[in-house]
């Protein structure tokens, strides 16, 4: 069993090296609606993930075949192959322990929002496979957090005197 875990971790590591992109995962914690005004208040948490695996179409087709997809007249292509649909893989170690991923959560990668359509847990809960849809010309609803910057100031003083 330990060999399987090690193989999965090595596979995830290699996929991150090849297909890894930085992005943000938004956990929608609560949605409250004021009964008087009808205004919704959304509470969410942002988690930055350094390497979200965003595979190319060939790898996505292989994943679909491995998961048992068989083409039919109603669905000739696997899920995740429509114009606005794609797949993402996230290593479970990159998300906080105890986080429950739900379909109301979403990703933002390169200023593009991806809503979660389907969620699969992979190999002993080592990773998640998401089928996501991109939102064309929709609100991104991004949380901006200032990143610390380090500034170095150097002062040079020259003094001249004539005696």
C-alpha cells in the first residue's frame, strides 16, 4: 500500500512540474440573504495554490478513458471538452486539512474564473479532479491581498570641505 501512495505522490509531482499553474481557490463559506432587502452577503475564504495541474487535451482524454468514459450518441466527447469546460487537478496537500470542497466553490487562474461542475477524489484522497466551466465575461469576484514587498534604499553622502 505504501508503494501506491508513493507512486501517486510522484505522479502528482511530475504533473505539477509540467502542467502546474498558480491560482486561487475560493471556499464559499456562507451565503446569507437579508429578508427585507433581498441583498445577498457571501462569505468566502481565499487559498493560493502554487501549482494547480491544468492538463492539456491529450492528458484529459487519457484521464477520461481511465475513469471509464465510453463515447455515446448523446455524449461523443468526455466531460471537460466543451468550449467553456476544462479539468483541473489539485494535490490534497495544497488545500487546508478538513476543508470540504463543494460545487459552489470556484477557482481563479490568470484572471479567469472557473466554477466547479464536478468533483472526484483520486487515489486514496491524495488529489482532487475537478471538471470546471469558465465564466465568459462574468464577474470574477476576486479577493486581492497585498503581498509584502521589500524595498532597499541606499543613501550616499559626499562631504567636501576646503581649508
